[in-house]
């Protein structure tokens, strides 16, 4: 097994060739039962200020009218390609879409999300400007079914640079959700295929894998809308009950397992159990604290000490000094989503941006 220092010495960001002039961008869409939204997602790409793109859609066994909507768009514009298959989950669908793509840049779009008009133009410019970056990300804006703004996701907190040392040390490397992920093809070819067991959260595996092989750049501007509609496979709402906390911890452990397997595959390096335990300690510390609070257990001292932010540590310790009913309500206000928060996020109609 390799020590952390040896690992850090072996991991290097990959070198990238220059992009061709006016590079083709492949927009990958995995769709499952989003007849209501897939048309708007496609339209948001068609209306981009940068027009050298292809849209590659994999319909993952939809049981609604999604495939007919997709087919009609493909008949109207030859830049749209699609494949239909039996349901296999998000990773399987993205893998199929990627296999059909040919762009020098690969951009992910959830079937219920929307790109803002300058998205592709800005990410292409970012790759041209930062030639060493193989991953460009940006914040998302969460909207409801009527396109009313709920909140921004991450804002200026997204990480950038060579993040592998931070990730290996168990540090925080905040990366964008699916519709904020854009990769150079050379990076995507290393990251794909994604493991089929990621029926959901495939974007989490993809962004982690990319950050372990290339430099990340960030555009500090919202370039896509994440639609929160109650049917999302994953969500942007808070994890504020025991069932969701347990599921979140299980998902984190799956992602950490893929992290170790990917390092082994790409670098030929075995990650020892000590480092894996370090990762888990940092990644689930907040969930352990929340579980203890909701279940009435004693404060998890080791977990509190593992929190990355001193502010979080202080906040949790304060909660555990309060009467439990009060502490739980404050916790749900802190982690959860509730209508009053919108007043603090300056709700404006999307067409007034």
C-alpha cells in the first residue's frame, strides 16, 4: 500500500493538446420519463450563442412519450442524435450517449434542466483561455416548475485548480452538479465508462474522476437552471430526516469506493484502508452529527472534530447544548428548504435576469 505522500507524488494532471478552432461540443442527455421537460432542455441547447454542437440523447427505457418528443426534434435538426434502450440507470444512459458522441468538448445536461443562452460560448472560451484545464464547471440556479428562482447552488464556492491532493487528504473540493460539468474529450475518455451500479449520482462519480486526472477551472457565473419539481432522482433540497441521512451516507460510501477503484485503474495505486477511513470520516461527519441529533444520541465528538469548517463545528456544538426540540427545528431551518428562505434569495422571474 502507498502512503499519502507517495500517492501525492504519483498523481499528476494530464497534459492536454490544443483545442481545434471552433471545437465541436457534444451535449450528453440521459432521459427517463421526462416528456414534460426534455423539449425545453433540447431547445435551450438549440438557442445557444455558440452553434457548433451536437446533442446526443440516450432514452433509458422511458414509459411516457419522451421518445416521441426526442424523435420529432431529431427529425428537425440533424445535430440531434438519439438512442433508446432498456432501463439501466443514469450511468448506463450516459455511457451510451458518450459512445455516440464525437465532440472535442463534452458537456452534461440533465433532461429536466436548462442551459442559459451563453453557456457553450463561455465554456469553450474558458478551455481556450486555460489550456491546462480539462474540466470546467459553473454554478447552477435552482428553479421550480414555473421557473421561479429558489436558490443558487455553490455560487463562488466551486473549487478550481489541481484538486487531487485536496481530495486525497480528505479536504473539501466542491464541484458542480451534472448540468454544470463540462470536460475535454481526453479527460472524458479516461472517466468513461461510468460504473453501471450508479443508477443515480452518476454525475458525482464523473466529476470526482475528472478532478483526479485534470486541472479544474470555474466560471463564477450561473449558466444553467436546475429544475426542482418533486420527481427528481436526486435533489437540491435539504437532507433533514433519518431515512434520507442514512441513504446519503450510503451513497457517499459508494462514491468513495469508486474513488479508490478509479485511482487503482488509472494510476495503478492501491489506496490503503487508513486513507479510505480518512475520506469517510470527513465526508460523513455532518451526516453523523445530524443523525445523532435527530435520534437523540450523544454528540459524536470524533465526527464534530472531523468537520472541515470551524463554523460548522461551532454550530453543531451549539445545537447539542440546546433543548432537543429547539435544536431540531434550528437544524431543519439550517439544512432544509422552506418557503421563507426565498425572501433571502431575491426571487425574480427568469426573464428579468
